[in-house]
C-alpha cells in the first residue's frame, strides 16, 4: 500500500527539479519535438514505401514494353519472308520462306550459345569472353530491382529489367542481320550453305562489332553513335549480303548480251504485305531501343514513321521520273530505305531532319539498285541497296543532323568523323569475315551454289522436294517442256 505513494513522490520531486532548471518555454518544446519526430519518421517511411512502389511499377512497365518490342522485331521475320518470296519467282518460294523461318531458330541458338557472350560479356575492348550459353555472367542493362538516390534535392531512379528480356530483345536484332543476307543470295544458294553462314555471322561477326559499340567499348568511347543499328545491324547484314552475292554470281539469264534482264517477282501482293509488316515491326525496332517506357518513345516512333513515309514518296517520284512509271518494288524499297536511314539517329534528330534523311534514302535506293546491276551484282530483292547503302547514309546523317553534335546543327565535324570511323571499321571487319566464311563453307561443301539444272527447275523441288503452289503451271515447267519439245 505504501509503494505507489513513494513512487509518486519520486516522480514529483523529479518534476520539480526539472521545472527549477528549465524555463516553461523549454518545457513546452519537449512534447512538440516528440510530435515532430514521430510525424517526420512516419512521413519518411511512407515516402520510402511510395518510392519503392513507384520503382517496381516502372520496372514492370519497362519489362513489358521491352518484351512487346522484342515480339514486334521477331515478327519482322514474317515481313522479310513475305517480301523476299514475293520479289522472287514462284519456283523458289518455299526455299525463301524456309530460310526466313529457320534462320531465326539458327540465330537464336547461335546467339544464346556464343554471340551474347561475345557481345556483352566481360572481356576486353575487342570482344566479350564470359557468359556463354546465357549463364548470366554478361549483363548489358539488367538487374533485379531498382535503386534510388537523391541528387540536388530530387529523388531519382535507376531502372533495370530482367536479363532474360534483354537477351530476347538482342537476339531479335541479331536474327535480323542474318535475315538480310537471305534476300541478296536468293534463288541460287544451297540451303545448308546459307544456314552455316547465318550461324557464323550471328555467333561471331555480328556480336564482335556490336560489342565495340553497344557494350560501350572502343568505338562508343571514340564517339560513334548508332542508336538502333543502321550500321550495327543493317549495314552488317548488307556487307555480308554483298560479299555473298558477289561470290555466288548472278542468277542464270540476269545479265545477257550486255543487258540487264529483269526477273520479275511472282507475287507483289505478299511483297507489299511484307513491307507493311516490316514498317509496323520498326516500331519495336527503334522505340524499343530506348530500353525503357519513357517520354522519349513517342518521339522516336514519330521520327521513324516520318522517315519511312518520306522514303516512300521520294523513291516513287524518282523511279517515276527515271523509268517513266511508278514502280511498286521501288515504293516498297523506298519505305524500307527511309526506315533504315533513320534508325541510327531516330532519338536525336529533329522531325524535319527525319524527313530529309528518309527522303534522301528514298532517292539513294533507286539509283543504288541500278548501280549494283551495272557492276553485275545480282540482288533479287535489293537488300544491299536498302540495308547497306541506306544504312551507311543513315549513320552518316547522325554526324550531319544530330541536334547537339551534327555538322549542320552547329556541332562541328567531330561527330561526322566518328561516324565515318565506325562505318569503315565495322564494314571492314564484316567484309573480311564474310569472305573467309563464305570461301571456307564453299571448300567444305564443295561449293555454295546449286547446280544449273537445279536452279532452272527451282530450289523448291531441288532443295525441299515440294512446291509452294502445287498444281499451278510454273515457269520451270514451261522451260523444261520447251526444252523437251525442241529435243524431240
């Protein structure tokens, strides 16, 4: 009964002692300080929770955006298949479609096993050396969460997406480089020779030059800029295609008596459909290269579309003035030329510059097709003109039109010099590699071109034992029928 009274007296004595040593103002501050501390800590905890939640949402958005972009780029294989099949003769349609479908499988395995490590693995400035078979040792722009920090009183975020979706996006680009080759060597190359070359291109050549630029190595450090791959993807495929077409030689009857004999495609409807699929796919190719769902994505989409449209207009006008009629094949290639041209600088040029870049590409592609015919490089679909020539132009255009560093925008000549160095170094390596690879494959297989009789009959029968249009009269039937009648 007496312990509480004693405790109370102790408390009272302590309170009287405090009141004698501190003024009433100081005493009043004590509860206010406690309240402020509690409120502050609660607000900070709430802010941390909000920040973490926002970061996770952004990561999810970035991941879904990059996954969707990857699917759009992969779907471009359908566009390439339709375009090339339509531009070639019906007796080779199965062969074209088989190459474009199967090459994505080959490219995926090659990039998974070797290419991804060469491109993004830890190594040296020339080549990556870790991460084979996608072991996770090579991390281009990935992680497992978000990291927040404060700078100048503002909260900033570093976002990361899972490495798996990064790999998927990159392998779609790698397969595009291999697919470009298909069109230039169409209608006369052995199926196995093309597949072996595609594997080597995606496993070795493409990732090495990609490592120089997109993994931040020597070419990137020199100042070379290629946002989505006018050179890293399109020119690489174009150089490899040019070497292959030159080694193979022209199709039978293409150049005869000093003249260029047109060999029309068999189905311009599916070629046009292929072009439209590629145009749509480019909205994954270029905006997806931003690697994040942010405010820059719509701008990149607009510059991409403007360039493709401008390429269509100028290619149509140029072919109309040059040949007297608007050529559908040139309209198609004009669209693709504009899209390839803007790919390097779609994030960093003005909208007017995008129109100019695409318009010039549309003119270039028409005269480039004529140029390659003049030097007897037979390219059935114009792949070298679209992807190589316009890829080079688009890369140079960065040095001319880039908003901050372009020659025409007051940035001086340094960026243009860097672009030239990038074009020459990547082009030189790809050409050297392609010559070695094509000749090595030829030595192993006893040649990379089908026999003359197989070419006349068509690769659908000779290489695959089936027809794309079974029951329809084919050009090869007419040829063999005429030949039999003359012998009889």
